[in-house]
C-alpha cells in the first residue's frame, strides 16, 4: 500500500473541501402560515450539483483511510445517478477509473455528467440488478465497490465535521425560531436521515425528524412493521430516493415520523416550487416539500408555531428530458388524478 499516494489523495479531497463554500439556507415565505417559517437548504450549489457531493467526499475519505483504495483501484458504484456524478468528480481528482452501475431509466443528463467527469456508465435493466452487478464488476476488475447503500451512515461523521445537520443548525441561529420544530428528509441510502436524526439527539435538541418516502419504496413499510426482508417489485419514479429493499444505511430508530408521498404529489410540488423560486428543482425536493407542507398545515391547525427545515436535493436541470418534458409528463403523470388534485390545491 502506497501511503504517500494515500496521504496525497486525502490532502486533495480536503483542499477541495476548503475551496468550497457552504450551501445557502433559503427562506420559503408562505403568507398562509404566518407563525411557521420554512427553510430549504440548497444542496444543488455543490460543485457536482447535489446533496450527494457531501456523501461522495465522505465515502472516498472512508475508503482511503480504511486502505480500500490505492492509485490503481477501479472505483465501482451502484447509483441512481447523483452519487455517481459526485463520485466520478472525486475519482477524476485522484486519477482513478470510475464505473457507475445504474438502471437504464436514469436521466440522460446525469449520464452525461458522469461521462463529463471521465466516468463510465454500465446500464442494467432494473434497479434491483445494480447491487449484484456492481459486486461482479468489482471482483472481475479487482476494483473497489463503494456501496453507498451500506456505508453512507458509517462514512459520515454525524457528530460534527461539517455534516449537513451541523450546517443547518448553525445557519438557523439568527432566525425567529432557531431550534427547528421539524427536519424533513427523503431517503435514498438513508445516510442523510441517519446523520440528521443522530445529530439532533447528540445535541439534546427537541427537534423532530420526519422522513418522506415516495411510492414503490419499502422504507415506510419497514418503519411501520420492522420487517427488513420486505422488497418491492418496481423502483420509485422519483429518481434519487426510494428503494426496492431496506438499505443497511437506513436507521429507523432515529426517525420520529414518516410520511408516504404519492408520485403525483411529488411532481406537482416540484413544479409549484419551480414557480415560487423561479428556477428548477429535482423531484426528490418535491417529495420533501409535500411532507413540509403537511407538517405546516398540522402545526397551524394545532395552534403551534416554529420552523421547518428541509432540502433542495439537486437542480431540475438534470431532468429536462423527464419531469420537465411535457411529452414525458403526459405519458407518465398528467393523467394521474392525484397529481392534478395536488397541483390544484397546493399552497
């Protein structure tokens, strides 16, 4: 093992972190909720355009410090897109070959971004195939399978070191309700919700964590019934979140409540927020927003006041050929009565 190369690789990643500013916490003012303040942390402004930039950095540091990567290691990842974009960025930084294993339905813009950073895309027919195929490739090539779905909650330092929970809490300190009543997050690996839930407890806050799960994802059912063997036959339409199996990084014990979100509502909320902010956001942000607004309505009905903090997970520019394409919407969503009803009633 070349310790000099490892030390240089870690130094490059740390230098990249120092060069990067923190992401903004955006206020979403809604006159219909005068005593409830809503904030969205804009993770789309990372160098690779999504929340997964933080995860990819942590996964590389974790693998380097564990001795799993050297200067000749091929990096393999199973991904729905955004993690692979970010990992391709760090692999290029270190001069390593990177292969992303993903479903053929992954947004074309994400595939282009992976290739822009020098990565290769290995496409399979179904989301259910990505795990086994990633392991097979890693074994065949003598590479390292990053396995974000296992290591996301382990690689991130949930007690500090600029994890996303620490960043949000520090940014809230000058606000009207500095200790949020709720944090809202949607799960892909489950790593971010694990980090937020643990950090809330670590600081002894009264804040609660709601996790918003899309259709065709098993996290909600696992949270309700505790059966880790549960699987789904099809993947989520909301790219980047929702899984057909219970991932090892999903920690149910740190979650206070879960909210199941129909796909039609997620996409309607995404479109509504696009109009409110004047720029496009990804569909997982729509899933988050559905849960945020449900909480705001409930808090108001109960006479409560406070703040709710969630995330803009990535930019909608990555989905111009799907969620923002009228032909795609007409085929997949617009006939959905749930979508039409939510679009008409969202506030």
